[in-house]
C-alpha cells in the first residue's frame, strides 16, 4: 500500500529538520548520516544522505516504492558549520528517540524540533565570556606559566571572549574574528612584556587563543576521512587549516607591529606555580569547557569528569610510554567510556566523548607549526607539522579502536 502524500511529506519534514538540528549542534558526518538512515527506515522512507560542514543533501523516496525506484525528490540544505551544543544535541536526540519508538508522532516531533533555540541569554553570554578567560588560565598553568603569564593570559582570554560576543552579533566582523583575536593577543602580550613584566609571549598567546584553536575540528576531520566520508572530511580539514592561517597571520601581524614599536618578543621563563595549582586550574578549566560546549546543568559534572579522565590517561600513560601512546590510550578510554554511557543511559555519547578529548586535541601544535613557517623557520615548522600528524593519528586511532572494543549502540 502506497504511503499517502501528506504523511510522506510530514515524515520528510521531520527527518530534514532533525538533520538540520543535529548538524547545527556539532554532529560529525558519519554519525549524522547514520542517524538519518536509522530514523528514515523506521518511518518507512528511503533516504540517501550526504553531509558536509556547509550542506546536507537528502534524497527521499518511500519504502513502498521498492529499493530500485527513483527518489521522489531531493532536498539541499545550506547550513553553517555547526558548533558543539551538548544540551540542544541531547534534546534533539531525545525527540528523535521518542518519534523512533512511536511515543511521539512526526507532527509533534517536528514542532518540538522547531521550538529549540540555540541562542544564549545575556547571563549565558556573560558566562561564556568568563569561561574564555578561565580556559586561558588553565592552559597557561598547564604550560608552566608563572603568575605574570597566567594573569596576562587570563586578561587576554577575557578580551577575546568579548570580541567573540561582538563577532556573534556582526556578520561583517565574524569572518575576521580569528585574525583580529590573534593580533590582539600577540600585541597585547608584547605590550605587557615590554611595559610591565617579562613573560613568555608565545605561551601566553597560545593560552589566550586556546578556545579558538581548531584542534577538535582537525580531529573530527581526520575521523571523517578515516571512515571514508571523504567530502566532509576534506572540507572540514581545509576549514580548520583556514582558521589556523587566520590565527597565524594575526599573530605574525601583532608580532611585526611590536617589533616596529621596539617592543620585542621575549621568551623569558618565569617561576612556575606550585604543583597543586595545576589541579585547581584543571578543576576550573574542565568546568569552563563544559560551559563552552553548552552542556546541560545536569551534565556538567559528567563532562568535567570526562575531561579529567582524558587528561589523566594521557598524562600518566604518556609519562610511562611516550606522548603519542598517551594520546592514543586516552582516546581509546574516552571512546569506550562514551559508548558505554550511551548504552547504559540511552543518551548521546557526545556528552562524554567531546569534553573527554578536548585536552588531547593538538590544535596548538598546528598553530605553532604555521607560526614558525611564517617566521621563516621552515625546518622547525615542518618538525611541528609532523608532530601534529602523529598526534592526530594517535588520537583518531584510539577513538576508532575504542568504537571496536565498545561498539556504539547509538548514532550520536
């Protein structure tokens, strides 16, 4: 019996809106297409999907038409690259799950999906800006910075968070946000070093820019390439490279202006903070990343615990067997933990997986590599580039092997 046209269109609208929302909230291509396929089959649709960071192509037919029938129509969705929003991702997954199991009809599900809003309240925006500063503080401590380094990185991180809020409200400023942020961070750090106290400018700049470094994007791109989603992986990888280039050019411009003004670039190493400061910084930093990933309030402790798990695994395994093995082992453990959480709690594994790898992704290595190349230290730049490739491969291998040892029951 052929599905009525009105019912067919209602189901198509639901699947398309679900795909748009999952993409918007940071789902990678393999998981997005898997979710689309599963829900479509459940709703009696034949759907061929192709996802990239900037588009989703969906070709629909009815299961009643047979596997060899031509699609009834094809829909192309132009979307912006999604940013991780764990709370909305969890809500979208819950709606899709209820429709999948028949506890909600497609019309109600569509209405609920359309009611989701990703915007932040003024209080939420202020908290996000504060978390930029907290994340910079954490990374500065982890890089061995002294009091002056940490204070400078914190102030610059706060300033970059304010610039990010401005970029979110201005379409003309948004494309150049990373470039301006890197310029402000480098020139600001040079000013502090010249006029106040000697600091390690390079380390301070990396700490201040840590939220903007596309390490997570690079990792997702390599995962997509490894799972043969070549279009999505290639596009995402080039997007990450473009961000790195903008950050590097902004940093080099700030450095050159500092040299013109005879401010210089210092590499002074100030006395590191006591050992316990690392654990305090990690506690604050994992909280800041949970907020930056917009985790639901009930999921914040879980996201923090996941980030701690990844950091402790890579630290202690790295000390025993080398940095590359440490990153591999941490990726393996986090992937297994995320899939186990998804199986036991029937909720998205991304709540555990994304915060768990955030301290493992090698975004700062890529930034340093391009920075050295722009400074014409090509050999050191190539050395850092090879280190980036090795760390990326180690992390992705750990994530993929984790999916083998603890297969994901869910798509997201």
